[in-house]
C-alpha cells in the first residue's frame, strides 16, 4: 500500500529530475525498538524463533517519531531547495491529533494523500507478507485495536481549514487491485507536477 506508493513516487520523481527521499516512521520506530532492550516501550514479535516486527506498548513514542520525521524532511528539502521532494509515510488512529504535532508551515505547503483501506484487507495483506517474506511487521491485535476506523474522511474539511492547507487532501482507495492502485498514484503524481509547474510560473 503506502510503501508501494512511496517506491512508485521515487521512480517517477527520478524520471522528473527531482531529488526525492522517503521517510517512513516505521523505520524510526524500528530503530527505537532495537535500542529498547528493557522492552518497556516495544514488544518484539517473535514467530518460529525469528524476529519479524514489533508492537508498540508506549504510544507516546508514536508522537516522538513524527517530530523526528519532520526534521528529516526539512533537512532534505534544505539540501535540495529547488528540486527536492520528500515523502513522509505514517499511519495513525487519530490523524487530527497527529497532524498537530507538525509545525504549521510544514503542513501548509504539504500535499496530503490518504490511503483508505478496511482493517480486514490490511490484516490479509499482513498475513500475505508474512507468508512471502517471513516478516509480520505488526500484530493483528494492533491492527484491529489501534488502526481501526480512524474517521479521517469525515475530518477532511476540518483538517484543511485548521491547518490552512494550500492543496486539497487527496484520497486513494487501497482496497483495489494493484493496476487500479497504480493508476490512482499516477494521477496524483501528475497532479503534483502540474501544481508545481503553476507555482513556478506564478513566481
């Protein structure tokens, strides 16, 4: 889903001559899990004697990594002020609260793409990933509890107003087949390029 989209956008960005990076909050969480030797904030997932992911026990860490992620994005864009592109991937149970963790200027110029997926489809894909790679990433318990219906779609107008977003929030259906999913990603990226071109002309 989201990771597939990030990889696709990285390829499109390279073709468009952009210096792109992908910041995934899961990677930041995984690093914190690695250093949490006392297992106070994370519970490693061990399947057949093999580490294959983790569950978060102390959810304040979810806030910490978003602040860290913003810093990583800002550093990349400062390094490439003209042709920089940064994709920040994260999932939360309350996006309105999560977005408040970012600075207002950071969000104002961002383009938000929400991937809509039902919990059962997400769980099925986690199981498929485990069968293919041996990696589970997160448990079914967390998916059913933490990543249940987040109410994001009903909050879109409110979010756009509160954060004074310069671009409308886009929604991508992640329950569809891969070809249809990629078509939607292509539409979003083309829209991004058109908006960037108009911005440059306005300047």
